């Protein structure tokens, strides 16, 4: 993985899959049903910016947290694999609920959905955070680190 293009392609496919903007879109549309377009744009802008900031923070600070708590990267890879497996299994078992809210409840609820559940865990969940930490550990040169951050930015621009 010493070349930039294969690393960038690996980063893009893994982050785009874990972020899953196409799968989040129906949930977003359902949760913001009854809101004006301007309010929807504000919610999605806030959610993507918060997701990007959180993912970049964990990508850069994750190794420091590991060293502080004495966790090895290989041990985390195993735990992250189990987390991603659990997320995939939960996605296969998804069930639709018919929850009806009044207009006042929708507007009060919409102020909160940009952070939770849209930003965390849907756009920046444990799988994406684990992937960011592992990919940063694999990036040995500054070129690869800049590529990683650029790909994360590109994924969230496409998500927006």
C-alpha cells in the first residue's frame, strides 16, 4: 500500500460503504417529513459537518487513546470487525415502525436529529470511526495521511 491510488480507492470504498449515505437518505426523509426545505438543508449540513469533525478527530487521536488505555491496534482490529459484523447483522434485521408525530413534536424533534441519530451513529458510526483509526495506522507517510483526510472529506461532500 505504498502507492496513493490503491490506498485512496480502499479508503473511499470503505468509508462510503460505512457512511452509507444512500441508506441514510430514506431515514432522513422520513424523519424530516413535514419540514420545510430550508430546515432540511440546515439539518443535513449540520449533520455532515459534525460527522466529518468527529471522524477526523478520532482518526487523528485514536492512536493516542489506544496508547493511553494500552490497547493494541491488532486487538482493536478484531473488536472493530466484530462491531462491523454486528452492524451488518442489525441492518439485515431492520424493521419499519409507523410512528406518527404531531407538527409541534416534529419541529422540536428536528432540532435534535442532526446530531443524533443522523450524525452519530448513522453517518459517523462505530464502523466508520474504527475504520478511520485503522486506516490512519496503516498510513505510514504524510502523502497517505493527506490522502486519507481528503477521501474522508470527499465522502462527506458527496453525502451532503
